[in-house]
């Protein structure tokens, strides 16, 4: 058991050194994540209150973006899911008519 634990700890430690050697870049690593999860709303003319399309826009709000994603405030539910969770269903509407 101790041997397995030591192997796991050693493996995790080696992963840390691999990640430490990887140079992260905005356009290669960060921007694809932002594009997939944020820019649908956070773009000029979008419903988000500010744009997150460029490096300066993301860098300006990096601490805020980190915080709201860590606490899972962002990204919110997808719009259709959010709407259907608050909109009455056909069954709800039918029951109102029958009352």
C-alpha cells in the first residue's frame, strides 16, 4: 500500500514538472477556451457587459475571469437550458386552463 501511494505521489510530482516546463500562450492555450465558453456573449453587440475577444480585453479582466470561473458563476447555463428551467411547460399551461 505504501509503495502504491509513493508511486502515485511520484507520478503527480512528475506531472507538475512537465506542466511547469510548458510555456502557456494566450492564442494557443487560453483563447480557444475563451472562444468556446465566453465570446458567444462577451463580444461587441453581445449580451455580455464587456468583450473577451482579444488578449488586452481578457488580460484587463483576468483576475475577475479567474474568480467567476473558479466559483462556477461563469459560464452560466446555456440559454435554452436556462429558459426552459424558468418557462412554464405545456403541461403547466394546460393545468392553468383547466382550473
